[in-house]
């Protein structure tokens, strides 16, 4: 980029100015220089230092939550990414994961979950490449970034969430598999990814749910709006459109909606408060008991000293 940031310090930046500079930059941006694998690219955010600085220095249109949304849009356009591809902003860098599809035949369909790879082989990979289960911490570290951006209830609708959450989780795990193992064959990468994802899936979904429920319990309007879309009955929106029942099902196949969720959370809060009050009361009781014992010892000591003094007299 020919012009440096200093040239803009004395002028008021507008988004259109920065947008034009960003477009120029990404027209010449060579993603091939940052190739990790055919399906994965990664680079330090220092590559985009000036663009990021300019975006942070101007007022963004309301459709963007932060400079990351602008960069995601520019990268998607410049690289012609597909809906199931993933861009993750991590600390100090950016990953671009391309979602790939595998061709399957009838013989593999029975073992589709593992892409036909024997579980013993996949388990051996896990012990070989992650002897201390490092993949768990790495996957959950990326999931935190995904929840803030790609799967954020503030940015997408429940319908969009349902469409992309599986490809997003697959991409997230594949970033770890590709970047931290020597595996290169797409079929092997996908099979190992499915193996790890199947192991962690419930915990990953629980982590996502806890984030939404945390904000829901604190009265966050976006979280309430997001959960309101999940209903056990047919609903009609403000435009008169009918929507089929869309409940949240737990592991016992019980249906949940915003009413039952709110009721359960209120009960949970009351139970936690009761437990807190009980512990607090118990603490004060124990403290008072200790103080009483101390006072009793002091009285006994003083009484004993008085008796000794009286005896000497």
C-alpha cells in the first residue's frame, strides 16, 4: 500500500475512504503465500495492520459489529469463499478454512461416520499426535473465537445457526487436525476430524448453549430473541408467516422452549440463592461458635488467674 497511515492523521476518516483502500489491498492480496494445506490458510494479523488501524479509526456502518466483520466480508469476496467456509480471528492471526466434500461409494456408506477408517487407526492417531489430549484445549480455544463471531447469536438467526453449526464445528476441528498433525489426505483428515468431533460434540454444544443461556439469564434482548425462535407449537410472525414447531430437544428427547427454559432457570437461580443463603448462615453460625468458644476461654483464663491471685493473698 503506497500511502501510509500517517497521511490520514490530519484528516477525518470516512468509511468509504477506508473501504476503497481495503478493496485495493485485497485485489492484490495473494492468499497462496499463506497456504498451510489445500483446505487451510493462516497468517498473522500484522499482514493487515494498516487496514485494521484504518477501520478502527473510522465510524463503521451499523451493519458491522467490529472491524472483523468488514475483514470477513472483504476476504470472502476476494477469495470467493463458499457459505460453509470459515474465517476465524484468533489472537494475533487469522485462519481461513475451506470446507471440502468427499465422494463416497456404497462400500464406505456403512462406515460413513469415520470415512471408512478403522476406529483403532483413529485412536492410534489420537495417541500419536496428541499424547496428552492437547486437541481438547486447542479445539475449545478456537470454539471461543467461533462463538464470538461465526456462531454469535447477536449476528445470525436461529435458522442460519442450524444451517451452519455442523460445518462450522467440522471446520474448527479440522483446523486443529491440519495444523497440528502431518496428515494431508483429505479422507484421513475428515475421518480423524469426525472421530474427535464425535467425542467432544456434546461438550462443544454445551459450551455454546451456556454462552447463550448466560446472556439470556441476564436479560440480553438478543439472546431472548434468539431463543424465542424455538417453539413447541406453530407460530405466526408479525408478517403473518406461519412457522412450524421448532423445539430444542434434550438428550431424553424432551422439548424445550423459551417458557420452559425461563422457568427452569428461575428455579435454578432460587436454588442457588437458597444454597448461598444456607452457606452464609452456616458460616456466620460457625464464626459465632468460634467467637463464643474464644470468649469462654478468655473468661476461664481470667477466672483462673483471679483464683490464683486470691489464693496467694
